[in-house]
C-alpha cells in the first residue's frame, strides 16, 4: 500500500542556482500526484530528492512519517521509472523485473513466481526470456513499470516515462498507468511537462516554474481557477488583457484596459490601483448582438481555422489587441466570415485578474 | 572538496573509493613517480665507491650532464639520433597517410576486414623478428645482394649496413603500424558526406585533403608522429641488429654506461632522452594544435 | 573523365601492392629460410627442404626457460595492469575534480616515455632503494607501468559510454554498491576488460626495451631472441619466427571469424 510523502521547506541549490526553492507539499497515501512544469523548472530535481539520489540543501522529506534525509535511494520505500527507462540491456525481461528481488536475496523459486505475477499485471506474456533490446517501446515501458512494482514500493516515482512514445500508445499507457495505480494503491508521483497528461491522470497537480511551486490543486481548479499568472498562462490557452484596477466590487474587480473597462473575478484580492492581467479562456468568449452588454469588445475577424469539433477564430480589437475564440461545431454558433466585424463578450464569472508575474516561459 | 567526497562515496561506495585510491595510488606513486624521481636523483649525483655513498662527497651536481654536453662524440650521436628518428617519422607518415585514408574512406565492405588483417599480422610479430627479417635481406650474403649480383648490376656485395640507412629502413618497417592505426582511427570518424559535398562544390583532391581530411586527422597524425618518434629515438633493438659500429645509437650509449656500471652517468643520459621525447611531443601538440586528451584517445 | 579515374585506380592499386609487399615480403623470405637446410640463414644456396631448424629450436632449453619466464611475466602483468587500469578508468570517468586533466596526463605519460627509461627507472628504484635485485619482478613492474596506461585507456573508452541511470535504477531497486558493481557496472565493462587482458598479455609478451634494462640476468623470450640474434645467427630463429607468424595468423583469423559471428548475432 502507498504511503504519504511530506516535502517541507525543501530547497536545492547548485552553486548559485536554486533548482528548488522552499517547496512545501503533502502528498497523500495512495494519491496520483503530478508535478507539471516546463523543462528546467526543477521538477526532476524534486523527484530525485524524494528518491534519494541527492539530499536537499535545506528542508525535510518524510515518507510514511519517517525522515528520509541521509537515507540512500537503496533504502527508501520508493521506486523510480526513469525517463530513458534505464532497463538493464544485458538482462532478460525476467531478470530485469526480478532484479530488485534478487538483490534482496529472495529465493529463486519465489522470485520467479512473483515475476510471473507482475508479467501478468502489466500484460507482457511470452516476453520473459527476451532481451529488452528486442522489445517494442510500449513493452519496454511495461518492463520498467513491472520492475519498479516488483519491490513493493510505497511510492512510485515516474519521470516523464511516456515522452518517448507515439501519441496513440501514450493515450493507451495513460489509462493503463491510472489503472495500475488504482489496483495497487501505491502513491504515484508523476513528472511531466505535458499538461493534458497531468490533468487527465492525476488526483492533484502541482504546477512549477523555475524552482517554485506555484499552485497545488485538483485538475479542474488548476484550469478554472489558476492561482498565479504563470499557472494561467502555462495551463491551457488564454486571452490576456492588461490594465489597472479601477474599482472593486466584492469578489469582482473592474480593470481599465486599452480596449476599455472590463469586469472579472479577483481571486488574489487585489486592490484598487494595482496593475494586473485579465485571463479569459477562448471557449468562454462568445459573440453577441447586444451593443450595450458589459465586457463588450468590438472586433474584426482576422482568421478562421476549422478544426473539426470547433473552429478557432482569431479576432482583432479596434485597439489592435488579438483574441481567440472557439465556435463549437454543434449548429448553435452563428456562421461568420473573415473580415466581418462582430461584437464579442465574456461572462465576468469566467474571467479573472491576476498579478503580473513572470510568465515568460509559457 | 567535501562535496567531492560526498558524491564519490554516494556513487561508488566506500569499497569503490578505497579501491580506486589504492590501485591508482600504488601505480602513480610506486610505479610512475618515485622511479622517475629516483632516476633523476641518480643523474644528479656523482658515481661513488660504495663506502662514499651517503658521505660528504655524495652531493647534488650537474657533473653528469656537463660530461654529456662536453663529449663531442656523444653529442654527435645524440643529434644523429634526433635527425634519424625525425626522418623515420616523416617517411612513415608519408607512407601511412594514403594507406590510412584508403582503408578508412575509400574501400568499403568486407575488403576492409581483409586489409586490416594484413596490417595486424605483421604488427603482432615480435619487433626483434621483424628487424631480423631485414637483417636477412641486407646482409652481405643477403637476399638483396644476391639478387643484384644475379641481375648483373653489381659484382661484389654492397655493405648496406655500413651507414645509418639500414637502421632507418628497418625502423621504418618495424614502427610503421604505430603510424597507420592512429591516423586510420581518426579518419574513420570523418563523415563521407563531407568529402562528397566538397567534391560536389568543385574542390580538387589536393584541396579536399588540405582543407577537410588533414584538419580532421590532426590528432591521429600527432599521436602517430609522437609514437613513431619516441619508438625510434628509444629503440635498442634496431641498431643492435641492423647497425654497424659506425651507426651507434644514443640508446647504445646509455646501455654502455650501465654496462660499465656508471649508473649515474646512464641515468643522466636517460633523462636527456626522456626530455627529448617530451619536447618532441609538445612540439607536435603545438603544431597540430591538439590537447593531450585528444592525443591519447 | 573515365580514363583519369582508371589511372587513379591503377595508381592506388600499385601503391597498395607495393605497401603490402613491403609489409609481407620480409616475413615470407624469413619463412622460406626456416625450411632451408643451409646452416647460414639465407635462401641461396638452397640445400633442400627440412624441418630440422624446428627440431633444433625445440631442443634449446634456454628457449623453453625464456618462454616460461615470458608466460610468468605476462600473466603477472595482466594481473597487475587490468585491475589498476580499471581503477584509473573509474577515477577519470566517474569522479569530477579540478586536477583531473593533470592526473590524466601523468597516468598516460608512461605510454609516451621510451621503454628503456621505464626499464632503467624501475631497475634503479627496486634494485638500489628496495634491495630487490633485477629479475622477473622488476621486469613485471617496469612493463606494468606503461601497460596499465593502455588498459586504462581501453576501459575508459567503454566506461565513457556507460549510461549512469542504470546504476541509479539498480540503487533505487535496493541494490548495494557491491551488487551494483558486480551486476551492472562490471558486466557492461566486460568486453573492455577482456580486450585489455589480451592487449596487456601481448604487450608484455612482445616487450624488449623495458625488459632488457629491468630484468637483470634473467631472460624472457624477446631477450632470448635478442641475445641469439646478436651472437650466433642460426635458422632456428627463423623457425621461431615461423611459429610466431603461424600463431598470429591463427589468432587473427579466429578473432575475425568470431567478430563476424557477433555481428550476425547482433543483426
């Protein structure tokens, strides 16, 4: 069964560079937790700190309530699936999967039984005596999973294990990983830069930018209520309008932007006079005939691109600001043509203002 | 420093780190450094009777080196050794460059294996026996003289071994493969497309070699030249087997010193030889602008 | 265009033929002489085909003693050079430290030093400082000084291609340092270790310059050959050369055959 992982005040410094800075997160036992962020944000460092390949410069890491600092990776209840899988090329599939048991001194008969169970679990029948170089990409992935599960880890650490697979196989393996996680009850800590992967598989997601943990929440909160400008721009597509807060109205704020005043949610409780950016998802922007509706933007249609289930419309406001909007292909959306002038609007419930942060990597 | 030990212990474990320290320590200290330093120390002390060693006469002096620099005959032999080794190196380079290029970039497929075999077989036969083969050819009643007499070109056998020619010829033969393999190794890593591209752009063969192949092969040429020069300057067997009294070699002077039990003088001469080889190597590194690392790949 | 290409081919062909004639003719002459009944090692006059020189060689006890010594020395050099070479390779590929390049330079310097100097310095150190008279032991140490450098370079070139995450994966699965070394690192390095055993053995077996100065009054096979060639030249030496050539050809063919079979297996 899984154990919980507590990362408390953890910093990791390489020379003058902080790969992780004051990270605080508590991962529940049996949870599927993802760290999401662009490459170089420190998520792999965090995973290596949990696995014990290095110790943090500062802070505590506890697994199942036990302090792990100073304990090597071979004595932690974790198992890692490496980005390059790191399968042992000179061993067969069975020897690979049984390696962790072999080094623990498990007798051969017992070991073979356990390995065969795992081969069944990950659906690898008939490959036991092959060398890993003779396997397909998906099969190698399964060997890596089985090898890690063989040692009954309380926490399984996965370092972008699906990034080398083609799209179809990746979709399949996502479902499979989630499935294996539910069946085994092991805590999964998953590292990825692919937001779809993180949002579809995880119970909770932690979004990271250059060494900092920006937000920890369930996937729909990450998408609908991002805590920072970085999260808003890194996860999903957004339209941005910059401006200054001119009025506060309970949970809402009104911003003066180049394209006029707009009303939106104010999750960070920003006050009057502060500068911020309004984030609006393309799917929440819609066309309107009412010329006196609030949050109105008069635009010209610059480009239309048909994507099947929906069309992406690129709009340009009179002030030159570019916006995107989605029109669902369900017969409800009005038909439009390029160069047409339209009025668009959005609900203040669907937009939010956030402090201008560093969102350069998004 | 603390990080170094921490990482080392983490990666390799206590036994691993201890193993490295002990093995490399023994090698570095007792096999490389101390013997070298002791030889140098020997070269700086005068030859003394046993009872004087450690006594007041046992002091550091440059006497052994002064003896060398003031002995006209030894100096002449020294410069001849340099000059001849240099010729051996140049001739070997001239012969080997085309062969290495042909093997690495022109010929393809199974033929490469066969030709390589043809190079490796003579390489594996003892150096002395390789030189002996030339002794048989160049002797007074040897194959070459017999052939020339048979063809009516000469009447009396020529003494080929009189000058330095025989020694140089034999050494070129004996050490040629130390030139082929390093050059072959670097040329093999040259992308054939580069040659095709250059030819496509209208470059002549000469220019392709000067601008593309040679710059790429520099480390191999440098290592081949260094090795060949070092082997030639340091050879003992070639002058012993192919030389005559008139073609005395520097190593033979060193040898004579040891045979006369003047170890201190011998150590000084050996130090001079070592310095010569080091200087040659550094010149090679400078000329070809390569680092020591590339030299020994 | 076409004719210039064919001229080029003729020139290349002629050059290759000359080169390989230069490489092999001396060895062929030497082989023919080994079977000539003439007392003087020459092709002419031909006094009939004989195996007697091989018989004479086999009767020479000195030769057998030198051969035995050569084996003792070569095996000892392998036993010293390969483990130390492994240590050096691990030091230079696995540890990061500032003086790394300098240490590398010192550790490869024996290759770039003339053999006689290694022989002399080893002899001086052991004979006069450690009171170990020149003999097989000093010859072994002198040879091992530079043969270890070769072994180290050979092992390093493979160790550099090692994927370190494999070791991490093994640690992560609970293996100790000892287990990681024996089950992961060593199997990966095995081909390089085998080649360095072969290289060390052959380098030692062939060595003349270093041995000559370090060995004192003992003899290895090359020293024996050197002594023989300098004093009384008999076609028995040709017979010995033929044995060497034959062994080399057999060795080279087996190696090439095994290499091709490996290639097929990989495909």
